[in-house]
C-alpha cells in the first residue's frame, strides 16, 4: 500500500471527512513520526510496532568491485520493531 492508497481508504471509510483533510491528517502523522525520530525519540504505536533510530559506528568497509578498503562514516538509521498484535496477525494459521 502506498500513501495515496492509504489516504483513499481512510477517506472511503470516513465519508464525513474531505479527502484534503485526510491527506493533511496523514501528512501530519508522518511528519510527527519523522520529527520525533530526528530528535532521537522512539515512536510507539501500540499493537503495530515501534520506530527508533540506531547508531552505526564508523568502520572500514570494502569496495565490492575493487576490494579496496573504504572508510565508512558513522550514521544513524531508522529501525522498526513489530508489535505483538501485528506479529500474531501475520503468523495466523
């Protein structure tokens, strides 16, 4: 599902809301998650999962084409851990 499909589904299920309002709501939610993660905060959506930021230390990597050693800088990467409800739903028999 892509963002526009999410907006459309929410708008379809809530006919009392205008589509432009639903787009604004979805954008606001995503922006708040991004802003919180940029501050280093953890974002938990109960039953769905938790977004956090992990730090990867600087290291020496290898260029796969030449095999030469390459310095890889420290970086921060997004991390998502699924919630129990989502995990259980995905593994239903």
